[in-house]
């Protein structure tokens, strides 16, 4: 890749935006008011705004390998706190995708260096759901199901946080779990039962 082309493309993009709206960048400079926090995978094939048909200022985005929400990841927790408490988003989406390299890597019997600790979180998801997953004989379908279950478990991790619990109580914030099908381009709503998950974990994870 010739990086000079990136800057040329940037110039073309600026001209295209200004041709439609001469105040485009002036409006961007005035701030943001997104309704949605999107937590997705860093995979280069999955572009958050494009797949949702949204533009700048409409979605606050956090991405990492395999769309994880870990309570000890200060980066992810800072994003959640800022988006939920300060930007006051009303929806938080965890979006995984089929053919996820992070999910497949997590199931390899290999030393992956610094990635070991990160991918262990996905192995924990497999451990929790191993009976269901081990019953699936087709390996690709098994990985696809693990992608879905990982999204659900990361939604649960979100619900455990004080910021999300308070925002739900105060203004009805919702948590959603989606999967992007890279083979068809479709977004799939896993229809996470937010209230049920919240009720199930409140005995242990309830925060005032």
C-alpha cells in the first residue's frame, strides 16, 4: 500500500463532502451527540459506521480483538463510562462477526504470546457453553455459534457495570447484541433479553 494515496484520498473526500455541504466540517467541529455506543471487533473487514449506514457524530465506536468487554480493560471501561455517563447514549451494542479470527485463534492449542491473556476470555465463553458447542459437529458452525455466544457474554459483562445499571434505571438505556455476517453483509439482531439478564445477575452484580 502506498500511504501517499491515503492523503490523496483524504483530499478527494474533503472535496466531496464540501461539494454536498459547505458547512460540513464546521458542523463536525461543534461537537458530537451520538445515541449509540458500538463495541465491535478490530477486523479490517468490519467498518462500524458503514455497515449501519451512519455518519460522523452518530455513533461512538470502540473496537478490539473479538469485541470483548472486560472489567479490567481500562480502555473499554473508560469508553463505556464516557459514552454512557457523559455522552448519555441510549443504546449500547456489542457487535461480533462470523469468520472472526480472534474467536478461531482462541480455540487453537498454541502459544500466542501477549494474546494469550486476551483470548482466554473467549476460552472462558467456550467453557461456560461447552456442552452446547461440543454437540455441534461442523467446525464452521461451531465457530459461528461461539461468535454469537461471545457477543451475549460480553453483553452480560456490560450489564454488570455501574454505568450501565444506573443509565438503565435513570433513563432506560438498552444493551443489544448483534452479529455481522461477512458473507452476506447482513446485521443480525440476537435479540438479547436485557431485562432478563439484568434480573438474573442482580443478586450478585447489583450496584447502587
